[in-house]
C-alpha cells in the first residue's frame, strides 16, 4: 500500500462519507482509473492551526492511501498523486502539493519540495463528497488533456490569482494571460498553423500565410467547442486596455465584477473541457450552477 501526505487541502464542509459500517467525517473515497483511493483529512491538525491561510507556509492536512499500488510502479503512482493534487487544488482554489510518500511493505519513503497556500473564499466545490465525485468523474479525461492543453499551468494561474493581498490589476492581468494561454493551447491542439507570430487558417504555409486569426475568432472557437457562448465584448476591450496601460479606467466595484466574471468563465470552461457534469459554485453569485 502507498501512503502519501499532501499539503494545503482543506474542505469547507464536513465529509460525512460512508466508510464500511460506520460514518466518518474525515474520509473522502475516490476511484482513479479503477483503483480505490482514500483521502483522510486531519481535522484535528486543521483545528489546532486555524487560520491556515499564510501564503508561504505549507500544512500537511491530509493523507492519501492507495491499497492496490505496487512499489515497482512508483513513478506512475507519484505522477498520479501529482495529478490528484492538481485536481484537488482546482476544486478548492488552493495550491495543493505532494509532501511525501511511503510504501507500507518496505518502509521506503520519499519527500518532495512543495510551496503552496490555502484559500477558503468561494471554492469550486465546498464539501468532500462533491470533491470526491468531481475527481472520480474527470480524472481520466484530465490526464488525457493535461499535457497538450497544459492544464496544470491553468490551475496554477487560478490558485495564484486567488491568493489574498494581490492588487486587483495583477489579478486581472493574470486572468487575461490565462485566457490567452487557454486560447493558445486550444489553437495549437486544433492544428492551426502558427506563422509569423499569428495563428492562420488550416492549409496556410510560410509562402502563403493568408489571413491572421484574431483573438476573438480563436477565443470564440475555443468556447464554442465546449458549448459556451462567444467571448464577451468587454473582455476583449478591457484586456487590450490593461495589457497596454497596466491600469483600467473603471471603478473598484467594476474591477471586482470583471474579476468575478473572468474567474467564473475560466472555471466553467475548465470543468466543461474535462467533461464534468453536475453542479459547481459560481464565483460571482456564490450559488451553485449546473453543467448538464
């Protein structure tokens, strides 16, 4: 059996998951590619160390157990745990990391360097059961898309933007850069030729590059591919303004509203991209929204 300690994973609701003949408030069961996985949250540690939001301090808040893991496949399982941490980080809008692993049979262990933070403001999923259902549902799709769409980078952007104390303009710049990143990796994955610093239509060549694909055309295609409406016009206008000037000539409440809408758009896009179906928390309203 493989036992791993992970940092900065905290849920905002009690788990209340059935664990055999008893009900546990600490256990989140998962199924990753057919393998049973258990996350045990250390509620006593969390209670002793509240608040846990210091951005430069890691907290070992949970243990992951995988009974079927074999030590001969250690590198595969470590990658699996790193992917699990990414998905847990997306679900909680925190930077969840792999701290250490230990093999129960041989006693062999490894430690990993991590740097993260815990955030509790408007997570994508609030309780352990929802998080467990989300990870189980999307794990395979996420693994298949992770490299070519650089989803680990996208998740890290969202976690960094969520850290308290960052200036609103910095958050907005990060969110617009994330939009560029998602658009770029989508266009690359779709095979659009990249010539002279621009994506072009299929069939273009260096000798005959043809028309440049605009930001709107590519972003609209990206959103359409997962069933979302076209890019809001103010996203494009304000993106251009903040990238060129570093500031936005709108009120503080206007910046907050824009930030909330951008975060909500990114969340929904990533959820749809990895094939999630169910309810998640909308960042703007704080209420649950369904994805069919």
